[in-house]
C-alpha cells in the first residue's frame, strides 16, 4: 500500500516571507529522521517554465539534471536536502493548461466541456500525486507559490481543498503568515494572520499549522490568541523569527517543534530526534570563520542578487569548507571599461564572471577577465563567463582582434564561440539549448581535476553556444588548454591557463550542484586559490 504523506505549504499576508526556506527546513528535519522526502513548487504564473523569464522577474532560473528550467526555490531544496530534483518538482499554471489543452485536442475528454473544475484541478492533483507514486517517498511537500487571495492561485488552493478531503489523515496544510511589529504601538499584531486564515477558510481549507514570520519573539499570550482565532492548537503556532543565515532556519524550526507536530499529526513512525550532526558542524564553522576573502562578482544583474542565487550560496558554502567568510563585491559588467577596470577590481582576492545572455555588459566582462589574467588574480568563469575568457584570450593573446561569439556578432571573422553545425537550422530558440546533465572528462593535473579529485564528472548545462573546436589547436599551442571535454562529442567544457595562478572557465553551471553537505569541489578550489 502506498503510505506517502502530503504536506501543503501556503503563504498569506505578503510574498517574500520565506516559504521556500521554511519548506526546505521542514524537509531537512524530516529527512534527518531518515524519512524519504521531496519538495515540489507550484507556480501560479502562465509561463510554461521560468526559462524565458528575465531574471529581474523571478531571479535565477535553476536547472535540474533532467534539463528542466525551474524556480530558484528548487535550488534551496537541493542545497538543504542534498537531493536531485526534476521537472516533476516544478509545475506552473502554463504547464497545467498546456497539458489539458493538448488532451482536449487529442479527444481525451470525450466531448465534455473542459473546465477549471474538474479538468484543471484534476491535472494539478495528478501532478502533486505523481511524486507520491511508486512508493519512492514517505513525505511529499508541495509549496504553493503566490499569496492566498491571488486570483491566479485559486485553482491550486481548490486542488489542495479536494486533496485534503481525499487524503484524509495522510495530509496536512501549513500556512505561513506575518505577525508584524508596529513600532508606534509597541506591539505585535495578529490581525493580518487572522485575516489571511479567514481567507483560506473561505476557500475551504483549514490550516493545521501556522508558521508566523516575525521580527520579535511571540510570547505565549500572542500564540494563544492566534490559536484561538484561527482554529489551530497552541503547539501548532510556530514562530519563524529572522535568522542570521538561512541555514540556521532548520534549527529554529526544530526548537519550535515544527517537525514534532508534523510527525504527530501525520502519525508517522520514525526515530525520535533528527540527526543534524553534519548540519550543525557546518553552522558551527559558518559562525566561526578564520579568514575573510573578497570575491568580485561581475554580472549584468547585480542590482538583483537573486539572479545569481546559486552562485552566491555556492561561494558561501565553499567559504565554510575553507573556514573563511566570502565577502562579495558586486560589479556591474556594463560599468567596467579598460580605463576603470583596475579601480573597479581593487581589493578583491578573486574574480568570478557570471553566466548571461545577450550583448549587454559583455565588453565589461571581457575587460575584467583581461585584468585577472594579466594580474594573476584567481578567476572562475561560468558559462558566458567562460566564453568571455575565450574571446579575451583570442583577442589579446592570439591577436585575433575581431574574435567574438556569434551570439553577439553573427558576422565575426573569428567565431571562437559558435553554434554547432546541427544547431544552425533550428529556428525555435528553446530547441537549440543544451540543458541538463552531461558527461565531462578532465585532464590530469588541471585545476579542475585537482579540485574534483577524479577524472569523470557530470555537470549541468544551460546554453546555446560552444567553444569552436576549429580554433582549439591554436589556443592550446599558445597557452589556453581545454582541460575538460565531453567524451561523446568532444565539446570543450573547461578551459584553463596552466601558467596562471588559478584561471578556470567552465561551460557548465557548477552552482546547480552545490549543497550544504556536499559543497562543490570547483567552488572549494576557487575559494582556496583566492585565500592563498
Ligand atoms: N549566452 C550564452 C549561450 O547561450 C551563455 C549562456 C549562459 O551563460 N548560461 O551559450
């Protein structure tokens, strides 16, 4: 019999309360009790996936092993849980409608009128239950994006209402709200929480547990009041107070007894306490760094740091492995020129050039890389960052002054970054992207091979253009070496300059494979080079 338990997490009052972090923290606590857990995010927007969204809209697009372009919360899930997610872990309204409309065209609904209820809600329910099939997980946590009261999330809430009815004791709902502190009154206010719960009740869903985001401790009288007005038991009013690090949230949730209440309510038999030994060691090290280093992050979305979420977290985690605190200097690529590059890059111990698409800021990235190369400053280039390193080397070392990527200059006389032949005739942009996990073989003795400590790796990709192998010999004769290659098609995945202190450009995205308990070797290697 399938015994999977389902937990739904909704949010009220306002967005940005940290629903993703609370969901990931609960999942972490359950996993630390040896339960098999996964988390899923339902996004109410109509895009099929966030792949085509500008990072200003929704921050980073996170890529899974199976090549799904997903919400950045999946990055948190993977970093907290040390698991791999997949397309099934991120569903959007667009995807739900696309599937229903395809079925309608195929005649699956046998001439019936296709409606939000039951067709859309059934599709949503199927996407939720899919993860619980095959008895792969003991617990499936489903985070509903958006805020209760939004028109666009109504079908998701309705699906939750129906599932609560169907699944009975095998599911529960957690509602995340805000308890604001009014300085003028000197008081914490419960009314927004009451209203938000009322709204949820109007939609037919009674939350079982309330997680209340707050800047101040919730005393017993406030908790009692919330419990009384919202029909939840007192031990189910959980405070979520601002934390110094997102990685401290699982411990705060444990202190509040969130995992205990969940286990009791769902009647799960498991060990008495979560095993958080490794997690605590990480926090202990994070709180007591022995060193501090400064890394310059050059990108075009530096005003919105969520655009580089996984890179920032990966550096932070790699810092902890190196017993040091990584401080970031955000540098807008558009503002870097040959005249100001030295000033822009002062005070940093290493340079990271970020991924990206399109022309904007690309010359600034190239200037920054030139500076790092000429001044023996440790460098890590990711995806477009790697491609810029190749262009810079071609222009300034190989003297191919017009070298470029065809993404920016389709007519360049030296397309050192190009489309592969078989991509050239595809007109649908999505169809030409290399997405998801691919093999890579490393050259012995390279920065990469020394960091990974092995020769065969798998990394995730998200790009359209590639190093142009027609130029490879010329590059290698003159000091830039391909130290990582795809064994199946010979595509260059990593370039390095062995005479440089630590200069590594990677075509893939190591930031998608870094987690708290398994920090990424390449980030560890880079931070270590910056530290020395
Ligand atoms: N724009 C480049 C490409 O499509 C790099 C993409 C990226 O940095 N993710 O190849």
